[in-house]
C-alpha cells in the first residue's frame, strides 16, 4: 500500500511539472487545434469544470491534448478493422478522434459516472453529424472489470491507474488472447516506469515504437508514447 502511494504521488508531481511546461509551450496553434477539433467532431472535451475524487489506485482525469494525439497518429496508424480501447476515456476525446480519422471500432472504459454521462452526450452529438456507422461502445465500469472482446486489439493508457490495476487489466487482455489468438498493441502515453518494468519483465510484449512529443521531450523524457506489441 505504501509503495502504491509513493508511486501515485511521484506520478502526480511529474504531471504537475509537465502540465506547467505544456501550458507555457503549447502554441496558439495548439489552442486553435483544440477548438477546431471539438467543433469538427461536435463534442465538448475540455478539462475545465471537472472535479474527480482521487485515490491511490485511480488517477485524476486529464484528456490527452489534441496536438499530442496528432503527434502519435502521424507515426502510428490504425486500420478500420482494429478494435481500439481507451482505459480512462473521460469525455471521449480520443474515441471520437480515432473513429473519425480511421473508422476503427472504439470502446471507452470510464469509472466515473459524471464523465460517462458527458461522453454519452458527446456520442449523441457526434453521431448526429458523422457520416460513419456507429462503432462506438461506452462502458461505465472499473477497468479491471471490463470483459475484453475478441475484436479488441489496440489498448490506450494515459497512466489512468496504479500498476496493481494495470497488471489486472493486462492479465485480462492476455486471457482473451489465449481464447482468441491475435496481435495486440498497447499504447502508453507519459509511460509510468512501473508499467514499463512490469511489461518487460513479466510479459511477452516487446517494444515496437517510441514516439516523442516535439518541444516537450527534451524537457521531460516522459513526454512520449511507447507502443508495445504481442504477436500471435
């Protein structure tokens, strides 16, 4: 328990430092990109006006900035046949972006009822204007309680919870792979050291790719994506 608390507060301190740098360094173009994408997708996904009770195991809600999402998908491409899962999906920003850009099926896992309800409203508005079929699933549950589908093969983590929960989620994914063999990709943004150690020492996942965030990585080496793959 004590180790989990230390890991959590170390993570929070690093994120606060990084947030300060992001707020100073994201250009006016980045702010415009946020407004433009939310408007384009007919959704509202800002971090403002949100209070989420924190715990040692479940971290504070924070949406990945559009500029940083854009950096990832310039280097890493999804296919229409992929099943993308976002653990700690918040208001659904990444879900709608991925569905819009690639046409992939997407699933959002969110434990907070308030955020889940906001995502439902965003989904209604998005689908009203999107010229794509509804391939967006939303689950209001704890991450470790999510039943991994055989079509799920790409999983996104922005440090949503402690390594103890992460281990349970990875084990659920591996159990699904045993039943339905397939290739699996894990995308870690701002990757936790304990996540990395667990994957590299205790699983068969291998690092496939690193995507560094321009303008931020040289200040904070956590500002990157690590993509791990399990071949089957």
